[in-house]
């Protein structure tokens, strides 16, 4: 043992070296995965579900950072507030990256970005225009200022949102005064202006650039705790969170243009099936389209007046088949259908839903033209003279097979019939059918 004693210090030194090399092999600043989700298009209840799932997944995976790539024109206030609550309650630090170039974080996007721990913007992007749009369609109602009156409802909404954005901006260490201006005065800022005025934290060319620049950055969370981001080599640890089929479906039908087309296809399909029972395909397609539109109504704010006008238009087309109006009911149907589509969505609650006339007019007029054509064909078919069956016999000509008085026989339309006549008719005489009663023809002498 005494001979081995000098060797012990050497063994201890070698073991320490091995341990140190293993520690160096794993950088102490290597953190957890980086989760990335996308916020693109209008903010709706479908977006709320997606954001909640992304936050929950990031917390479960102990992610180092949750990034939302944003490009949104805004959305519903209620959905925005739910998203803000989810971001503020997230255990994982949250970053918002307004990207790609040309993207925006306006209206609801402004409030959501402000709730994040860190905001970055790509070159050529913008942020702001957060003024609430109320029942009047924006700002104060026309004429209020001139009359010296006050719109208390608009003021309450504006003051509430301004206080909320100011409170979060102050807690995040951002320029609360500029945030309040973006709400009250609806100003927008470019990425450079936003950085200079301390509205956002940095300009980043994209996700990899942002991750490399914030490695080692100390964040003060909303609850006051501090967190140092360990993002060395984070580009290799990025995990994207795609939307589920349910979320994609709801996001798809939340597009006002898609919802508009679904309603039109649904009405047209059922209208064609109603006028041509038994075709089946138009009815199935129309029914499915209306079901999808009903789902979109749960997401998009639909104007009841618009729906009533659309229903009135369809009713007028149906009435044209039953009554002779010489086109007046059809014209009324076209007008009601077009006006209904123009006011279908409640753009006061969500101005991003406003569809352009260049989209609405061609679509609604095409739909109205197809329905008018179907109506005209159906009306013409109903008013046309019957050419088959017993109903087609009045007016037909034939020949008396026997003498006809109170009873006799005639040959009409390739068939022998019992006949009666008010005046005697000799056999072989040409006759004309005037009516059919109880399968007996009433006839009179006809021209040769």
C-alpha cells in the first residue's frame, strides 16, 4: 500500500481532468427547445385555441423560449384579451417577431405583441393603429364634436384599452406614452421608429438572427422574476407548432371571403334542389356549405340584417315561380341578395372583415343571375302547356269512331276514348276535345 500511495494524487488529477472535459462538452448555457407558432390573419376564437395550446406545450416541454411569428391586421377584442391573459400567465418566456418583410402587427396585433416579454420586427414591417372600433364604426360618432356632445360608450372603450396597454407597457419597461398614442390617435410606426421610441426591443432579419442576438439576454418577466435566455445553438433546437385540423378548419372558415362564398353556395345548392327535387347533389353540397357557414358564424360577427336580406332575396326568387310578376320579384330578389351580402359581416366590431365591392358585387350578381335563370326556367316549365297524360287532352283533335250523342267513342292521340257531346256528331267526323270529366271526353265537331 505504501508503494501505491504516490499514485493516488495522480489518479485524482486524471479523474478531475476527465470530469472537467465532460462538463466542457456540454455548454452550461445550452437551454431547452425553442417553440415557434404563427399568428397570421384575423384574430378569432380559433386563434385563442391555438395560442393556448402553444403556451401549454411550451410549458410542458420546459422550452427556453416561445416565439410567435406575427402578421395580423387585428381582430376581435374578446379574443385578443384572452390571448393576452394566456401570454401573461405563460411560464415560458414569450417573444413576438413581426415577420416577414411587409407584415404588420396592427390593431389587436399591437396589444398581443405588447403582452410578450420581447418584441422584434423584421425590416419593412409596421406596428400600431390600435384605436378601438366601436358600434359607430370607428372613433366618436359623426357630429358629436360639433354639437358639443360626448359619446360615453366610445370613451369608456377607448379609456379601458388605453389603460390596459399602458399598464402592460410600463411593466415591460416600454414607452407607455407612445403605446397610449397608438391606441388613442391610431398612429403606426415602422420598425426603426418603433425601436427608437422604445416600443419594441430590436430589429431582426428573421428567426435565426433574433435567436442569436438575444442569447444571454436577461428578461424581467411580468411577475417580476428574472430569466436569462440560453439560446446558443438554439437554431438547431427549434420546434414548430402547427395548427391541428380543427384549428385549420376554423381559421379557414374564419376568412370572410370563404364564409361569403360558403353562404352563396349553400343558398344556391338548396335553391336548385328545391326547384328540381331528386337531383340530390346540389342539396348535399348546399347543406354542407351552410353547415360550414354556421360554424363560421360562431367565429365571425355576422350582421343579422344582412342574413335577413339574403333570406328575403331567396324568398322572392321562390315567389317568382308561384306568381306572375313580370320580373319584379326577381329584380327585388337580386337587390335584396346584393344588399344582404354588402352588410353581411358586422364590420363595426371587426373592420378587418370589410370586403371590397370588387369582390362582393361580381360574386353576388353572378349568384343572383344563376338563381334568376333557374327561377325563369322553373316558372316557364310550370306555365307551359301539359303535353302528356289526361291533362294534355283538352284542345287535342281526333275522329268520331261511332255516332256520338250522350255516349260514343272517339280516337284521340292514338287511343280510343268514351266521349259525349252536347250536339249529335256522326261517325267519321273530326272532333276536338273540350274537357275531360271522370275519364270521359267532352267533344265538339272540329275543323277538317
